[in-house]
C-alpha cells in the first residue's frame, strides 16, 4: 500500500489538530477565565505528564497497585487522542453533558473519533485505545483519566494564582486510580488552600 493513499485522512488530521489549537476549554469560559487554554494546550499537558507519571508508576509497581508495567507508548498515544472528538463536537461543558446524557455524549464521541481515525493506518488499534480510555478499562487508560483530572486541577491553580476566584468546582470531587496521582493531587491542593493560622 502506498502512503499517499492516506493523504485525505492525514489532511483531515492536520485540520482537526488546528481546530484543537483554537478551541478553548469551555469550562474555563463559563468560569469567566480570560485567555482560557485551548483543548490542544490541555492535550499537550496531559501527554507530557502521562509520560513521566507512567515512568514513575513503573518504578514502583506494587505500591501503585500493578502487577506488570504500564505500556508507556500506549499511555502517551491514548493521551494524545483522548479529546480528538472535541475537534468536531467541541468541548462540551458539564451542563450540556448532563442534558444530553452521558451515553449520548459517549456514543457521539466514539462515532466522531472513528470517523477521524478510521481511514488511517492502525486505526483499529487507536480506536481500541480510545474506547479503553472512555471506559477506563485498562491501567493505561485509567492513568490517562487520572492525568486528565490532574492537569485540569493544575490549570485551575494557575488561574487562581493570577486572581481567578471561582474555580473550586474544578479541584473538588475527584476519584483516583493510582496512589501517586492522589498524592500529587493533594500536593497541588495544598497550594490553593490558605495557610492555617497558628
């Protein structure tokens, strides 16, 4: 097979990547955050953090609840595609998802991801990664889910540091698959809490 046969699908990926670069994360917009990060900004952060968190978890498998190492390539690839559907669907805020229903949102994201990735080489493999992420069915996917939340908490703290005061919803109510991720979350949270008076 010639690589040129993938030209239309690759051009579509280039366009979708460009869309993610200009698409703001909607939750920040509803919180009136000026200069909100884009979905691509978030994706880059999730991929970078996932890479090194996976390495750290692999260095301490038993304490992290694993019997075998994470596949770091799968972790990073999952992180890179986890929000790809948003290039078409946009970043739906929680309030929209509640009205649509989680099942409809997940079905729509799955269909869009399949449309984008389907014509590309190894599409089935990447779609498996995306479905694993969507259902949190593998350790690699669960790590990316944890990092998706960690990156959001870290970004909320950055916005708080520059004066934003209405972001508590972004760092509350999280569940964690990995002890290391919980510890990092608690460390981040300490940065936003006022010092206790003695």
